[in-house]
C-alpha cells in the first residue's frame, strides 16, 4: 500500500495542485518559496506521527490569489493504491474501484468553519461521502514520522519513555525477552547492592537523612539501578557513537543515526498498514559524499524478513542530492505565470538512450535546472562565461533574474530539452547553439588502389555527413558513388547571408514552443562576435593577454582584409582554425580573457540572436 496521489486545493502557494508519487523514494525539488514545505504540511494533515500533532491551520493558510481576497476551505485528497486484501478490509469504507479492477482508498481532509480567532476546524472522511468519517482505527493504520529541517537529532535520541529508541526496543522484544531482561537487571541490582562501596554510599546517605529528619519522619532509602526493570530500562536506554555520547557526536552523523532508528522502528512496526517517513532537507549538516551515501540507501531501503516497506518523501534544496536521484523519483514544483505547477520527469518519453544519457550528464552543476526559474543552455564553458558577460552589457544581471546558465558540454541538448516546455517544466528556456553552416563539396577519389590518408579522410567525412543529414545506408552504393564523394564544406557567412543550418540545429528548432526557444547566429559565438566591428579590437586585446605576438600579427592580417566578412573570417580562423590545430587558441582560457575585456569595454556589441535569447528568459511575464 502506498500513497499514489495527493491533490491540494487552496493551500498557501498551491491553488489546485496534484502530485503523483511512487512506492519507495520521492524527492521533491524546486526553487525556494515554491511550495515544497506546503506539500510536507499537506502530507502531515493525514500522516502525523505519534510525537507530532496534526498541523493546525487558520485563515492565513488559504491560497492568496493575484486578484481578490483569499476565501473558502482548504482541502486535501489522498489516494492509496496497491492495497492488499488486509488493507482493503482495514479501509473498506474508503474503497473505490479502478479501471483495471483493482481498488483504491480515497481519504479526504478538509479545514473549514473558521472560528472567531481564524482557526479552522478539521474534518476527515472516506470515499465520496463526508458522512463516512475516518475512524480512529484507520488513522492508526496510517503511520508517519516527520523529520523537520535543521532538526536536533541528539534531542530525538536522548533517553525518554516515548523516544524512537524506546519504541524500537518494545517492538523487537517479546514477552520472553522482557522476562529475561527483568531477571538480568534484578540480578545485577542485587549484586551491586552487595558491593561494599555501594553499601558505604547507602549508609552515608541513610544515616545523614535519619539524623536530619528523625526516626518518625525519615524515609527508607536504597541505592541501586534506576532502570531495574524492562519498562524503566527502555526509557533510559541511550546510544553512543565511537564511545562518544550522542551530544558529543557530529550533527551530520547524528542525523544519519536518527534516521536509522526511525526507519528500523517503521519497518518493524506490524500494527500499521501504511508507513511513511517525511524528511525536510536531509542534506542539512551532510557533506556531498554523505549526501550521496544517504540517497543511495533511501532509494532502495532494504527490508529483511518480517519487515514492512516504507514510503519516503524528501524535500531538498541540494543540486547534489538531485543529481544523484533517479529521474523516476523526482517530483518537481515550478512557478510560472499560471501559478505553481508540478512536473514528473518519469512521465517524459525520451528517445532511445536519451534518459540514460541525461542521468549520466546530471552532475551537481546541471542538476541546478530542477531548482531554476529560467534557464539558458549553452554548448560549453566558453559560452558559459561569455553569455553572462554579454547579458551584463545589455543591463541584465542573470542572477537577479533567477537565470541558471547550464553547459551541456557539446551538442547534448536533446537529452535535456524533453524536461522543458508545454509537456515539462513550464519555465522560459533559451538554447544558445552554433548554426554550424555548411555547403556540400564533391570530392573525386580513385576506385582502384590503396587509399591514401586524404582518401581515408574524405570517406570518413562523407559518412559522417550522410549520417548527419539522414541519408539511408545502402548495401551497394555502386562504382560511381565510390568515385564521387560528398562532404561538408565550412562557410564563413556575412551578417546578411541566409545560412544552411546543420541538421542538429534544425532538429532542435523543431522542439520549440512558447517556453523553449532555440537561438543561433551565423556560425559560432566567436565568429558572430567578430562579425561586429566594435568587438574585434576587444577580441584582439583579450588575445594579447594570452599570446601577445600572435595578437599583433593577427591584427595586421585583419587590417589588410577587404571587407567586414573577410576580417571576421581572418580573426576567427587565425585563432581557432589554423592548419596545425595544435597551435589553436584554447577557447576556455580565451573566453575568460574576453569576458574580462567586455566588462571593461562598454562599447562591445551583443549579436542579435544573443539579445533575443537573453530577453526571452528575462521577459517580465515570467516572474523570478
């Protein structure tokens, strides 16, 4: 039995939000103030633990619309699936049939009828009829434990009658075991009372007490174990870590120990039909390595014989936590002009191999996309630095607008883009890519004889080109096809030219919608910058920081070129397309130097396509 769906209405940031969950681990991610804590409190309206009261809500918890005043009730609709026959018997009043002939348990919680102080009265019922109240037996069958953010795990591990440790001991000890513990404690207590040092202590206290109070008022005192039976022992039981008291142990490890105790108690609890653990910000006090260790464990909590499964709900602000989560476990909350919406990456249909590719690429930096309000995707580190600097030239601070700049390290946009748009995360996304324009060039190579290095290169270039444009492979191309080969030929367009786009750029353009837009220039970012006359001097100055002689020589070459396009080509090829590729300027180092020059030189120009990309993600209708 697991919680499959939760619908939240009129609650804080959530006007009408439906969340779908899976058995096991569910990781709620999203930017700050998007409603993750509201989801946690919604879960707790039904799944409160023994030590945690159900949340008390008042009129201030109503959803506040853009126009008008907040009104109405707050409601939560829980749907449980995969019920066993015993579960169906326990929740028979809540059952409703599904299309696949299985049964679901539907439970409603409504906060209504505010009193004079504004506090709501809570009502819980089953199925479709408010008259069928949720019974106390059903509520006891829904077991939940809530671990709040920045929790004091040491406090939760301290000895007490109702501590998690005491409850776990009670669950794991049968009647025979209690008797054995009682006998052992009794023997130890009797042995201690025979010890002369204990006796001396007892005599000193008793004699002093008798002389103080007199024989008529003095009480009978004894010195011995305070935990002399099982019940008292469970209330005084404590944990140590590496021979240290829990209070002396680190905060991060204490949190992990506390989770271990809680999960042990939940899995061993035979009295509940449903068990859940709700954890806010489990990454608190944990360094990245321990975050990965914890997530790997939570993703597949092992159960031994006789143990029950536990459904976990985790909220996180950690890209490290999100990057190590499987896509099917993520529940994304995003806010756009329509309000707060939910998105479930597990529902996205990826092309073959793309889901696995995406999970490999989702490192800590790229996992930031799950917390972003706006995203610009670029090809590599060079664009990462330059786009940020160019945005500042336009008067846009991308951080202030909540824009995440993410490099896909190549042309791997197709693995990321399915997560966005009308069917995904509905936030503004700009894809900045190279046009990579080309022309076809026909090359003749001899049919007979061994191929030289040039011939081999031509064959491979043609195969790559035909594969890119989608020409089907033929079993026997024939002699004529072998003679004449077609390959890509690089072009260096002017600002006014209509370029022939690469197939990769065309394919990405086909994925555009109101939220996702693809932007490209005439060739590459560096070439497009060089096409603008105002940028060439800063580009050469940046080059001089790395290679002063090359910069001086290249400046002379550029100055002798006849027109704007030729100057741009000379500058671009002189840095990045030399015949000996080993002498090319390193793009990463150069882009860093160029970004610094752009900050200093307000006269630099931003290519039109980059202006459009930056304005798309920073447009005012998408509020940061």
